[in-house]
C-alpha cells in the first residue's frame, strides 16, 4: 500500500528563541498610531514610523488596502493550502509545498532565527491582521489570521517556485507549463558608469519581467524609519519590504539566472526486506515516509486527501521512474538562508563595501544582480548558492544517489562567482543571459569557472544583444536619455535578419519565381522600416507574425523550428503564411501593431490565462513587443485567435525603475507599474499608470522627504479614514 500511494504521488508530480513580543502584536492600535502613510498622486505609499517594525507594519497594511486578495492568494500557496480554495488546480502547488515541508519547517525554524527577523515578520503580519480587524467588510477566502512564521514560509516557497525547475527533474503536463510561465518572465537590468554620462554620475535601470497577474505582481512602496532606514522600491505582494530599488546612496536590481543550485538524485529502492531502504555506498540508508492530509475544495466542501510523502537524505522524492527508481531533489540553502536577513543589510548599506558584504552572505539562492552607487561604482554578479561538486559527473542530469562521490562539498564563496566591477566599457547589463557576455570589455572568463556553475553559460539572448548594441552607442547620457532607453523598442531580429532575407529573396527568384513574387512586397514592406516597434507600425505586426511562424511562441523561442533550419525558401514562405493569417483575421496584412497589442486589467485572477480578456472591455494600445525578437520594452501577449483577435499583455515590463546617483546630489528616481498601485476597479489608481506606460513615460518616484510631503495627497494612520490634503 505504501508503494502504491507513493507511486500515485510521483505520478502527480510527473503531471533558539521565541519570537519577542513586540508592540505590533501586543498593542497594534498603538503601533498604528505611530505610523503615518502618505499616499502620493499615484497612490504609492510612503510610510514613516519611529522603528523599522512600525514601518513594516504600515507597509503590510498598505498592501492589504491595495490588494488583500493577492496577499492572501500568495500566502495560501506558501502555506500549502491553495487547493482548499481553488480546488484541483491548486493541488500540484500544495504537493510541492508539502513535499519540501515548507510550512512545518518554517514554523519550527522561526523559533531559532535572530530576534530582528522575528520582530520584522511579527510586525508585518500584525499589519495584515490589523487591516482585517479594522475592515470587517473584507472577507478572506480562508486566512482570517496570519502568524509571524507565515512570512518565512512565503519567502521560502517563493524561491522554491523559481528554483525547482533547475533540479533537472523530467516534467510534463502542468509542471512543464508552470516552468514555461516562470521562464517567460525574464528581466532586464543595466548600469552605466561616469564615463558614459554627461554629469559623471552612475545610472541604474531596474526592469524585472514578471507576470502581470498572480503572485509575481510587483508592489511599490517607500519605507522610512526613525532608526535611519529609508528605502524605496518594489516587492511581490506579501513581502515585508522592497527587495529591489534604492536608498540615497545606491541601488540594485535582479534578473533571473540559471545557476546550478539544485540537483536530482536517482534513489534505488530494491531491498525486499525493507521497502524504505535505498542504496547508498556498500549498503543502504532508510528513507523517511509520512502521511498527511491535503485539503482540496470540491464544490462547497473541502475534501481531506491523505497523501504519502517520502524523503531521503538528499531531499524529498518528487518523481517515479520505475518500480525501484525515484528522484529526490536537493536545493542549496532553501532552509538555511534568509532573503529577509540579506535584504535588511542591503537596504541599509551606505557604500559598495557594505552592500557587497551583505550579498556575500549568500542568503539569496539565485538571481543576477546589477548595482550602481553615488561613488561611481557599477557592478554585476552572477549570484547563486552554488554547491561544489565532483566535475566528473554530468550535473545537468539526475545523478546516482547511491554513489557517495555525488555528495556536495560545501558552497562556492561569493568571490568565486562570475562578477565584474567598473569594467572599462563603462556599462554592465544582464537580460537572463550568460554572465560571460555582460559587457564589451572586462567580462568574466568562461574557463575560470566550473562547467556546472552557470547552466546558461552559452545563452546569449537577443535582448542582451540589443542591450549591448544600445549601451555601446550611448555617450554623454543624460537622465532623460536613460529614461528613453528604458522604453526603447528597437527590434534586434529584423535588424540582423532582414538584410539576409533580402539576399535570399534574390536567389529565390531564380528557383521559385512564383513564391518570390509573393514574398517580395512583404519583404519590401519590412525593408522600408526603422525596425522599431510602435502602435502605428504595420511592420511590427507582420514581423512578429512571421517570427512566430519560424520560432513559435514558447519562451525563449530563439531557435528555428526544425523544418526551417535547412531551407531559406521555407523561411521566406513562412512570411507569406504569416501575412495570409493576418489577412484572414483582419482583412488586410497591414495591421497597426496597436490593434493587436493591448493592455487590459482584471482583478482577483491568479494568472493571466484565467483573466477574462474581452474586446468589448476598455483596453490600451501598447508599443511593447515580445522579448524573443530582441527588444528592451517587451511584453508577452495572449495568443491571437479568430475568437479573440487582440493579444492582451500578461507579462513583460512590470515594475520599471530608472535611477541616477551623483556625489553630493539627491538621487533621481522615476518608476512605473504596468497597471497601477490599487487593484480595486473603482480606485483612480487601478489603471492610471498604464496611461503613462503605453506612452513610454515614467512617473516621479519621490524620495526626498520634503518632496514626499509636498506631493502627498492623503496622509493617515493605519485604521483611520484617509484625510484628504
């Protein structure tokens, strides 16, 4: 019976101290009175309080005001209780959570983390609970009270969702789809040094590409405490403080990378006397197996399904290969580090040395990081908690768990990771690409690092190529230039490929004149173009449709489909096919991009695929283009079909920040969210930033406190009615 239950579970996978009592917990009304939330003209909260804990309390309250549904939705997943609300579609997420024992370990580990982290977490959930206490009209779907350890579970499960795909476990069905959705989020980050700017300053471009719906949505806020803490930026809903952004001295951003921070171990269970024994060395070790209920909503009831879980010393069993072989997954520092610990140190850093020391703790398991400061430094690191391994094994595949030589040998230190400080080229960039083509001069050298360190070591995406092209040409840049660059719509693929296709068309005329006659007007239309996307450009629509024919839509979609690799004629014929599809849908193959590329917001949907997009509802034309073509301002859209002829943006440019740091000068900051700060459709901040977004503009991100106060439209204490100023 045990083996049968485990097989069923595996089959699903293939488809030191008590927290200190703080004022936030003992008297939330008192801490609320000590906190002031100032909302600017865009609804962004600037939170002021006497202690770090007080502003975290206020930040939680502000998040709940703006989108409690999403905060709860993210925590339902983090606690492994998602299926209790959404039913079967939440089961896989909950099984992942239970397999890694995220909730149980987080509850236990919370007792032993340092008091400062305990107090920050306690303050955050106190802010959420205070919001619920003062808003009885808000009805949670399940979570009526939050506990401090929930923050630790949120942190861990958020990272697990990013990292699990790196474990080299074969995937199919929902797991494969989930990986594609996560991968398609991408990100861009640039920094330029004094040699590139007119004022001798440094500039930073923060541009994570996350889903526009669901737990990857960003929330913007500014935290200022009487303990000397002032930091502005963004985080996911449910995060106790911003995790990218800036203070008055420095700033940073992240992009998704592919470090080998997780491995799959093939465990052999072949002991006829003890089914839980698995081979190790010359003998056996014994796995741990347990059963626990997982709630799944069916109609108006929650059914408790008893599930069997198993783990070896390598980690939880997540897949079954056959009757004797199962795959266990091991992830570096999933439970040892703390993103919150590192973020607190990073946000307080006053210079590169302090900031780098915070990063060197390796409490963030992955993500490229790009940095700039007012002292003239720019920096890039391929960050990750990367284990030392025996290089004789192929770590890109499951390894033999019975062989002791496959055990990890500690972690690579921060100094051993690919990185570069102040390169001669004057710029760094990363667009989810290899660290070895970060810039033009001064890159890390591939052969200096073990092959397993960076699994994307040869992946130079077109977004990275177009970024280097633009940054290479940038000289005497002003802050206004930097803002324009952040919305640049130059498309790399047509710049490189159209001249080649022009030559191939001439050859085609000699071999297939009829096809060449069909191709010629289409290619002439693309040739008469500056290769920049815009809402009025019919070339953008045509080239995107052609690209999809050649490469498909699944991320990263930068490799030709097999049928086109050896045949230029077929590639040109695909242009005719693309034009034919456009004409069938729209009556003409010359379709303005703005008729196809749209922005539309819906609240309380867990992912873009569930959003009820409709051509009958208001939407905005958007100039952003799909990232695989190689573009800075990129947006990913729903598929175009005869039933829905418009594509609605579901990922891409989400939170965007542009910053300038200069010695003895206030930091300059401008930001944008793709929709707006508040998820209530009746709020003026539901879709207000989208108007700027599609015009390729930013809003000011006030940081100097006098600026904050002069631009505050409402100021209030948590729990009070907002007082209009």
